[in-house]
């Protein structure tokens, strides 16, 4: 039996095509409901009961379920989310004071990068996430924190290896007919994919960018982050300059502190 089409991963234009011959105003109504986190068609009260039944027979609103939830004293909440195929990913609510609540989203199930300081890197790589699986992480966290203010794609996986799905997800999350989130409040964090940074500059999405730098020592970085063997610091710098000229935005440099490796004063100065 064929699986139903999942609507959460469709931007408005694609949703309108899938719902044809329904008029476009119906697509906008349904898109708004999806953006509000609707879990079933039953609650879409501005649609007729007959139409709701027809939609439920053909489509699904969600493709993922929360399988576990862990809460910390500082307000951090970690969700384990199970995908249709049984794979599991994580989405995390990060709390910084009263005014900043950030959704930390995954872009892949597992990760191919193999960074030695990252637990996900030891799990191996399963696959890229779909746009629906990315967007639904935000919806799950929104149910916990309706006042979410920011998004960082800094969970499982390397975002720049899944840019097509991320473009679609960002288009959905920022659409003025739905959540209308600001792209300035969305950050993609990369381990340093040179071609991905250039593609991001050329094709978007026009979000903010963060680089997990960790060390300014090429040899050490190659040991800690194998991607550096083919994406050296010199090449990364050129790509970042290219990106910055295109968008005129600050780029955040991140460092994981590893005692005895990059915690000396001279290491900080080199960064």
C-alpha cells in the first residue's frame, strides 16, 4: 500500500499543486493550519466535514513522532524523534534567559563527518532528512515552547550536505502565509564544506552561517575533523569571504574546547 503524501514538508506553491483542483485560497487555509502545528484535518474548522474527510484519506500532516523527552534543570529539553522508517533523530530546546528560546534541529539521521569530539559522528550515517522531517522538529518543539525565538541547524548531521531539503524547510518556516519566521533568526552550522558554503552564497537560503572551527591549526583540525583534509583552512577562508561578500553578514566561528589540545592562550589568539 502506497504511503500517503506528507503535507508538512511542502511549501505553499507545491501544496497548491498537490491539492489541485482545490482553489488556492483553500491551500492557504490548510498551509496556515499546518504552520500552527495541526495534527489532524478534524480541527480545520474552516473546511467542510466532507473536504476534511477527503483530505484525510489522501494525505498526512505529520511523518514523525516524539518517542522520548528529557528535561534539564536549566530549561533544556531534548526530544528523541522517530521517523517513518524507524530511524531516530534529536531536536533540542535551548533556553538562554527569558527572551531567547532556540530550536536546535537535525539535518541528517546520523552524520558522515566523523568529528572525534562528537557523539553523533560515532553512530555512522543513515540518510538525509526530508523537508518534512526538518520542519516537524520545529513543530514538536513549538508545542513545548510557543515563544521560540531562534533556530539553529546544529543537531545531528552536516546541514550543507542536505541543502535542498533545508531550502524547502526554510521556505516553509519563513513563509508570510504561515509562521513568517525571520531568516535572520535562523543559523546553519557547518563543519566546513567549502562547496556547500559557496552554494549557500549562490543559491541560499539566506540565513545566518556558523562555522565549527575549533582550532586554527590545520594539522590538528584534520585530526579532530577529517573534513579538513580536503577542506583546508585556506580554502575555508576563501569560501567564507565569498559568502560574506554576497550577503554582507557576520559569520559566527565556534570552538569546542578540548583540554590539552586547543585551550592554551596562544590557541585562542590564533582563532
